[in-house]
């Protein structure tokens, strides 16, 4: 049995919550950083610093409104 087979068998035994945690962990390692992605992150960081942001409460309120419109 290969290591991959063992890992797959182990994942099958996990709870749905733990399977999601493993999937999230794996997805963070599969995303290839590109210059465009890094530039977008830098721009978002700059924008947040210079222009400010909104509170979590405001974001949740606005999200509810956007979803229902």
C-alpha cells in the first residue's frame, strides 16, 4: 500500500469537520502564487491602509443587503 493510499484511507475515517480542515490545509498548499496575485494582495493592503476599511458588523450588514437585492 502506498503512502497516498494510506492517507486516503485515513481521510475516509475523519469526521466531516476534520475532512474540511484537511481540504482547507491542502488547498492552501496547491494555490500557485503568481506575480498578478501578489500585486493584487499588495494593492489591497495599500488600499486598506490609505482608505480604511469597514467593521465586520458593517460588512455583515452590507452582505445581507446585497444578497437580498
